[in-house]
């Protein structure tokens, strides 16, 4: 194990006793989740919840019966919340390399199964490094959904994590994750600062590099679901990293064959029929696609595939045969994730969105 991994294990296994010990707001979550997700999170044991260090809400919609993998599960907060949301026919596997965190998670498996009314736990915890997912007992093409909550930035070989996630997903599956990004490449001297790395800052990918890595791994059209600028609470840490800007981003990467490199117009639209819990009136695919139930909503070819070639298909119908190509889809742009607020965001010509 290399030096950076030793730093991460020590920081999350020994230095941090709870989320109150954090010195930035990188590993915290803003915003209220839908009521059914809030209820699932509230059902998690207090000892598990106290060791949560996520930076976003890495729990998407339409989860019933899914087989889920949590990369960097820690003490298992998201694993147990997902275990309730996928139901007794679903299953959630958590992977982490920190013994102290896994000990907490495993000690509470039976308690959560009893709380949820299950005959047996529908969870499993595996010790391992995310950079070496290929060495673990995880079958290729076996997961409907992979999540990760503020962990990939801590990995030393980020491209390998994305490649392995793509390999482990079923066709039509998705990597839905929250992480921290920088608006430029972080200087090497900062990367080796143990506190900055542990606080999810100096290991953050440059946003442009993330886009390239995701696409090279097979995720042709990365989508931004939500984003927020990060605040550095500790003045000494803030002085070290200025003028770099950091953002927490929740992203959706779909494993779909045949997606276009850009947003192309095939004269199609979708109609959301409703029915997704927590999105009864408006279905949110990403930051650029909020689809109101019952309305005809024009989409590009990639968005149509993300809705109709995935678990979301039962909730939508398509208008148009899609046999004619009309060129680029109009008004396509991804949000500026480093804007002060969502309202201040200006379109930027990076990433996929249509």
C-alpha cells in the first residue's frame, strides 16, 4: 500500500472520530433529500450515521429490487439506507479499505435487517482498495447501480476506478456518485499534505481531466445532477489552497452502447408518465433535464437512451421514430460547477448534456 493510502486509512480510521472533526465542508451534504430517502437515512443506526463523511446525496431514484455496489462505503450509512430502499429482493455490497469503518458496519448488519423487517441482511461488506476492484470477489456486469460518496478523490489511480466501475455494471446500469473537483490541476506539493488530502481537497481531480477520464472509461456522456461551491472553514487550509476553487458535484454516468459524442437531434421527445417515488410531478435526470409529468419534452438521442434503455423505461414513452438526424440538438450546454450558486451558473462547453 502506498503512502497516500496509509494517510487516508489513518485519517478516516483514527484521526476522525465523527463528522464534527472535519475542517472543511467538502465531506458534508447540503440540501434535503426526498421524504422516502430522508426516512431511510433516519432509520440508520446513530453510531453508523455519526461516521458519515459524504459530500453529496449519492442515492438516486427508482431503486426497488436493484443490486447495488457502494465504493468506499465507510461505516455503511449509505449501504444501510439503500438496503431499505432496494427492499428485501434487492442487495447492497459495500467496499472499503479501512478496518475501523468496516468493523462498525458489520456490527450493525443484523440490527438493520431486523429494523427493516427482513429475514436476513441484504447487505455485504468487502475489504479492499478501490484501485484494485478487479482483485475482489465482484463479478463483471453484475450491478445495476454503483454509488460512491466523496471517495474517488481519495484514490491514487482514479482512471482505474472508473474503468472497473464500467466493467462491473450491467448494460444500462449507472455510476451515480458525489465527489470533489478543482477548477485547475492541484500542485504536487499540496497533494502530499495529509490534512488537505484527508479533507477531500488535494486529491480532487481537475474538472476537465474528470470529463476525459469518464469518457475514456466508456461513459460517453457524463451528466451533472447537482453541484455546489465548497467553503474552506479552516483559515490555514484556505490559505494553502487559494486561488483554487473546489466544487462538490453529484454526477450520473450511464453504461450505454452507441451514445453520440455530442448531443444530436433525431426529432424525438419523451413524456414522463409519473410513478417514480420522490419525483411524482417532475423527473430530474440531471441539472439540465427536469421533465414535468404529462408534458411532451424534446430530447436528444443520448437522453432518450438514458431514459428508455435503463431502469427508467417503464416511466416514459417516446414520441417520434428517431429515423432522421437533424444535426446538433439546440441549446445544449453543461453547467459551470464552480459558480457561486446554481442561479449564477453560466453555460460551459464541457461535458454532455442535451
